[in-house]
C-alpha cells in the first residue's frame, strides 16, 4: 500500500502546506507506512495525481485549488481514494459568504456582515478575503476610510462586525469534537498570519478556561457544522465568545498540521498524539 502526501500548491498558504506535509510524511514513515511526498506547483496540479502511483492521496493542501474542491474533483474522476472532505463540502466551506449563509440557515449565530462599505452601520469591522485561510489579508478597520482602503486590496472581500471577545477554536475528527482551545495572540490584537505561525505569536490554552456551558455549546456547534456541511476527516471551526454569546466565524476543511498548528494541540484533549491523528486519518479513508 502506497501513500502519496500531496503538499505545496499555488495558493498564498503554500509554505504552511509544505511544513504540514513534511510533518505528516515524517509521521507516516515513522509508523512504517510506504509513503512519499509530492510537491505541487503551477505545472503539475493535475498531472501529479495522474502520473504518480499511490493507493491513498493524503492531502495536506491549504487554500486555492487544494481546498476549494477542484483537486478533490480530479481525484474523484480518477477513482482515487483521498483524505479529507469531498468536492461539495470543500467548495462551500472555502467560500466564507456561503458558509455564513448556510450556518445562519440552521440557527447558528454569526457576526453581522455587509455587502459594501457604505452599508456599514458601526465600526470597527473586520475585512478579509472570502476565500483565503491562515488569516491572510485580515484587516481591522476603525473608520470608513480604512475600510475603503482594505476593500481595494482584496479581490473578493467579506465585511463583518468586529466582535470583542475570546477567540476559540474546536477541532472535529470523524464527526467527534476533540475539545475547545482558546487562542491568546501575544503581539497583535488580531489572530492573524503572524500570530498563527510565528514562534511565540500566540498562546494556545487547552482546554479553554471558559464556562462549561459555553465549552459544551462550542463543541456541539462544531459537530453540527461538520455534519451539516458533509465534511469528512478533520475540520476546525473558529468562534468568538463575547458576553456569554458564541459567534461562529468560519470552518476550515484542511487545517494546518505544523508544530504550531491548532489541531495537534486539540488532539491531546482526547489523548491522541500527532501520530495517532495521522494513523486514524489513513485508516478512515482507506476503508
């Protein structure tokens, strides 16, 4: 049985994908799997899946075609087994607007959003790309002028009320919530790219020291999101807890697996090591 770990790609999250992929590949080899890595670039985004010999495609791709359903569609056409969510779940969850609309339709509270800067009712607001991860291109805007400048920098922006509160994230593995982690940024107000991936950029408090009711509710909502969107394998849902109210922000269908990523920390709350998560993923998708 051969496992090909696909990493890299052409999105702005390529470097994180390479780090995640290297960690997963190291784990697979350590556990005795016949595994090798494949780095995707502009030239081989389709051919890499056709030309290589493998029984399972372990996808460690963040953003772009690796997370929006396109590569999943290629693998479906080829009849290949692969890890993670399928075409539809990947495509929908990559689009923050669609994700928000569906979440609201099943009774999940989200921050108020605006289609244009002119519609904004109060400041500050958060402006971010509709289809980027790793908190790339995240802007906190305190007035109309700042908002207009932020919108100019993004091809497809989403505008939301900025809610002051505790930043929480919940990992889900095969439909079961792993636990709740609180993110405490050290240098920045926002949990942006630098806070996520720079050493010492943030503190991960797990389990999160919040009221038991909010803890259980966050777990329940994350499981509901995983189920409602038809997600498979691992997902990670982000929330803000403000004055006892939980606000769902977004869900990630292919969360990071680096040494500073959130999923490895969350897995320990269920007694899983990094290697355990990798092994469970392989066993799940080889069935």
